[in-house]
């Protein structure tokens, strides 16, 4: 049954309703601020009907860039008591009060895509943005690489896949003693079975408190060795961003010193995430060298990063054929699979879109089209949810969700 008779209109209305003037919140209530990668994805949606607004989204995101190049994962433009942890817990640094960690850098890739749509008119916008995009890339290269050249996540929220099984072993090493009393807000907005557990939350907050104590000094955080996992989300997305920065710099005729060397380093890092025993790209604890043993939806971002893998392609073909609503964030055959709990099983439309971009770029058109159609059906039938149960397709988490609306407009809903 198709309950959503005019998804194009609905998707545009969601973006417009979530627009707070220059930036878009992911969804009312649960996420009342500007989130980094949500915002970049939102820009792709706006680009389908208001290209000027698309550029503004990215520009507002970079207006929160710290002096050292870091682009925070949340910008707290206006205080909202419905969210925890807010600016007071993070320390409120930056030109706009913000969090102290990043999120996967999809912005450079999105900026390139918007520019390609906007032709000549976008040139001024991207020319102005370029140094900021480059500075963020350099910050990541300086502070987040492991010894192999893979990019590390220093907080589960940094990779954006908050409670993925990828972090389970590394999280055991985070001691939450002294975290104190705090009141979660997320579970007052949505079903607690869809959200991370208290065990995880205590550790998320503890890591924030420690970061705040050292004023987000990256050198100090590195030596504290709290949590550092080299992961496919950060690594593949950073590699892709570096490739896009090179293309933008060539087209603009502006130098991007060092980026082609960075690409080589990141390619090595990305290849180093191949876990032979698992036959998949995996996450690796940068402190212990231990594999996480996780086949996640991020494992399928290899093509997005411009890397070929026949084994991943065969695995994807199996997933498209056997999982009713692919691509699950965690392999249903694995013991910790949980079909509703956030990043431990559910399907995320925007991750499907990124996987789809990679499949097209690398010439895997049949798989890309099956994935697009299945995502399109999932959204048209179940609405613009934050994410979906991969076995029965039911919506989960927040609703009227910005990035799912953007995914519809830019990719899933396009014939
Ligand atoms: C949350 O609060 O759930 C976010 O994912 C943190 O970025």
C-alpha cells in the first residue's frame, strides 16, 4: 500500500519545515540543531529546487569552523533544552557554540555535486568555500590518521554510526566512572528500543566530559588514548572528499598542495581496513590493532571511495537479494544484529544513497539501480523516517526527517 501519494511535495515540505534560516535541523524535537553530515545531505535535497539555499546550507555549516580547520559535528545556533548534551556540556567552543568532534566529511563531495548542477553560477560560491573545505581536510589528515593511513573515529558520534557494533570492544575500554547524573532527552522524543542503551550513553558522555576538560586539545586527547577506531565511514568518506577536492582545485585552477599525496596515503589506509578472515572491510581498534568483526553498511562505501572489491560486490548482491529492505547497518547473520536499534541493524536511506553514488561511479549500474528502487519503495511506503527496520520495513527513530527527504529528492525518487 502506498500511503504517500505525493512524496516529491512531502519531501520538499519537510526540508522547508525543518529550515531554521540558513541551516536545517534533522528533525523537530530529537535533533534541534545543525548537524554536520545531515546538513550536507540536506543541501543535496535543496539543490533539487532551490540551489541558492543549497549553497547557504554548506556556508552556514562552515561558519562554525574552528580556527584550526575543524568543522564540528553540531552547531548550537540557538539554545534548545529538548536536546542533551547541549553547548554547556561540550564547552561551547568555536565561532558558533559547538561540539568538539567532527562527522564524516561529506561536504566537499556535496559541494562538487551542487557545483556540477549549478554550472557557472556556483563558481563564486565554491571558490569562496574551497579554502575552508581544504582546511578541514588538512585537519583530519593531521589529527585522525592511524599508522596505516586509515582515518580514526575518536567518539562513536564522530563516525555518525553512534552505537554500531564496530565500537563495542573499544567502548569496553572507556571507564564511565564519575560520569554523574544526567538526563537523556532522546528517549523522551522516540521509542527507547530504537536508541542506544544507557551503557553506551554513559560512555558517550564520559568521552565528552574528558574532551571538555582538556579544552578539545587534540594533542592531549591523542596522548590520553581514550578511544580510537579506524573505521570505514571516516576513511572511505575522507578519501572520496580528497578526490573531490582535487577535481575542484583543478577546475578552479587553485592549488591544493599535498592532497594528491594524501590520496595515496588514504588509499593505503582504506585497503588496510580489509579484514581477510571476515572477507569484508571492517573497523580496527587503533590502540590494540584488534578487528571489530563488523560487516556494516559503511563497509559498502568502498566504491564511494573509488576502490574496487569483487568480494564486497558479491556480498552486496547477496544482501540485495536476501534482505527484504537493504542495506542493513549490520549484517543480519551476525549475533548482535538488532533490527530496530539505530546502527545495529536498521537501514538508513542516506547511506544507501552514498553506496549508490559509488556503485554508479564504479560502473556497477544494475546494483545501483536495484538499490535505488528498493530505497524508493521503502520511503514511498513507510514515509520519511530517520531509518527503517531492514526485515519488515517499518519506520524507526525520528520522522519527517531531513536527510531522508533529501535522499528522495536527489536520488531515490528520481526516475
Ligand atoms: C545524538 O545525540 O543521538 C546524536 O547522534 C549525537 O550526534
